[in-house]
C-alpha cells in the first residue's frame, strides 16, 4: 500500500465515523508513525508503506474512533514549542494555558523577577513549570500535584526536556514547605458541576477527572488555594490563575478580602472569555 492509499483509507474511516477533521487527523497519525511532516507525506505519496506502519496506523484510527484523544494516541502534544509527552495520567496541555504562561512571562519581566523562586500548584503533565524553566533558567521552580500519576508524567517530561524542577505530591499547599515565592501559578480544576454536562465526552471519558472536577461552583480549589497561599508569598508576589469565565468577580472579591493592597488583572482567552487572573500583591 502507498502512503496516499493509506492516507485515503485512514481519513475515509475517520470521516465515516463522523470525525470532520479526519483527513488532518490521518496525516497527524501517519506523520507521527513515519516521522514525516505533512509536506513530506505528500511528496512521498507514491512510496510504499511498511506493513507494520499500516497496522499501527489502523490501530491508532480504531482507538480514535473509540473517542481516545489524538494527543494520547500519538503520545505527544506541543506546548509553546515544547514536545510534551502525554498520556492518560494527566490532562492534555491546552492552548489557552500557553496564553497563561505568556501573560505571566510578561509580568515577570515587567517586575524584573527573572531570578525568582517560582511555585506551580497542580502541574499535571508539567507544561507550565517546564515552559517557565525555559524562559527563566535562573529561577528555582517547584511544582506540585495531588495526583502521583500526573507527577510521574511531569517528571518524565522534565527529564525529557532537560528541566530542573522540584516536584511535591500535595493536596494544594498542604505538604509544601512554607517559604516565600516571588511567583505562584495555578491552573486548578475549575469547571462548575452543572457545566460538566456540556464538557465533551472526549474529555469526560478519557482525561483524568481529578483534573476537571471542581465541586459545585467550580471555585472550590481556587478558593482554598487563595485562602492558604499567604505564607508562601513575599508581600510583592505575582499570582497567576486560569479560571472559569464567570469567576473573575469571585477572584477579585476574595483577593480584596485576603490581600487588600493587591491588584487583580482579569485577562481573556483567544475566544474573548475572561480566563485568567494575574494578581500582584503590591
Ligand atoms: C486543569 S489541570 C491542569 C494541569 C496542568 N497545570 C496544565 O495546565 O495542563 C489541574 C491539575 O490540578 C491537579 N489537582 C486537582 N486537585 C488538586 C489538589 N487538591 N491539589 C493539587 N493539585 C490538584 C490535577 O491533578 C491536575 O493535574
């Protein structure tokens, strides 16, 4: 079978199963298995494909039809240009979270905090912490998660990407030794319970629920995190959060009570929804 024939076969199977981006997904699967980029796949279209690759590609498409996310099937997802290893142990890093890192990077530079102690709470596969080591190699980064499995994957990623990070398994800040951090970032679960019904099956069936479920109002983790974070701040720390799009006002009110001198900037994601809060303590 040639590359073109296999691509037609895979994309046809995906499209028949309702995957409207079947063509693109077939290219990604085959590109991953052959290590050819899309342009090379087309220029090599008449080359014969090894039967082993045909089998693996068909197996990957069968998994996709079961609903398994593409990033888990191919085992990798790009995050700010970094090739993160992905599997069911942790949430797939999202493009909106790239935006959170970019906002934080700007803030860190503006406040000249490039050589800081940085803490990430709820690191998942590690994308935020690992990206920050690349932007700020002189910083010391600690990353936590409640999930031992997620931390294993984050450790794999840190090793693969040459990032020096201290990992701590902890329910929010419970087991994190108290010391001041200039920068703290958290993308904790934030989907309110009643909105889970609108979250896609692909997420609910395949991604870890510990990364998605966030209690009745979706603010439980962020609330508890903010209520306990003070001993970890310097009084001038920057705290960046990703949040549910209606929670900006909850963040503002809580910060006002806990840190009366702080300022809160609410920022939007690419779809225009309030998605991020950048808190500057003073
Ligand atoms: C929305 S995911 C974000 C993962 C990663 N930071 C990212 O941006 O891709 C939330 C993460 O918080 C972790 N988490 C959930 N509850 C937690 C808790 N009580 N303490 C610490 N981490 C928690 C989950 O295991 C998950 O890895």
